[in-house]
């Protein structure tokens, strides 16, 4: 099978399209200048990528990307501000230091790790690593959604002991 040559015009159109798509691509984690950029919630300088989190800019570019020094700051910001749920949220994989989608991350609250704003929250791409880092088999890693809206967190104790 011999590949057919694509007409030159069509090829340049595709390349232009691809470049354009790259340029206007609003999804994807923002670039953080560590040691310079400040947290959108607490105003502190973001210095450690392991704990940094971000909310992507809006599709139309009207809302700039929001960056945070601590996953706890992103949670606090989302609880205080209306954020379009379609905007992608990002955290760093504590193991590799890479950006990962907050929705698919396994988060734990660690007592032994000092995060910038003391939330103790770190994220992992792999559930098994998160479980190991928890160092407590009775506890389980949580998702970002669970942390944002804890299920039945405030259930009154009185309802369970009715006799
Ligand atoms: Zn902060």
C-alpha cells in the first residue's frame, strides 16, 4: 500500500489548524513560576510544585487560570467562590511531581508532611502509593470531589441511637 501524497494546500491547512489549536488551547495546567507566582487564595508565594494546584482558565479565556500553593487552598477557594465545574482542576502527583487531573487523583491528608498552608493534603496518581503514604490501613485515599463535599459529614449522632 502506497500512501497518497496530500496536496500541499491541505497539508498547510492542517498544520495551521494544529498550531492554532495549540495556541488557543485553554485546557491543560498553567505554567507556574515557582518562587514568584502567588496563591490565588492565601496570597503566599508558590515555591514547591509537589503541593501546587490549579484551576484551568475558562474556555473563552475570560477567566484566567487560578494557581494555589496548597491543595487545601484550592478547596478553600472553591468553597468560597463560584467556579464553573467544567473548568479542569489539577494537582501534582506527589510521587513524580507531574501535573495530574484532580478528579482522577487519590488524595490523602498526611500528618507527617508539612504542606505550605498546613492542610497536609497530597495527591497521588496511583491509589496503591496513596494508601502506603497514609500509613493506616483503616483509612482510605479520597477523591477531590469527596473533599469538596464530604458525604454525610455532619450527620447528627442522635439519629443512630434510637431505641
Ligand atoms: Zn495558598
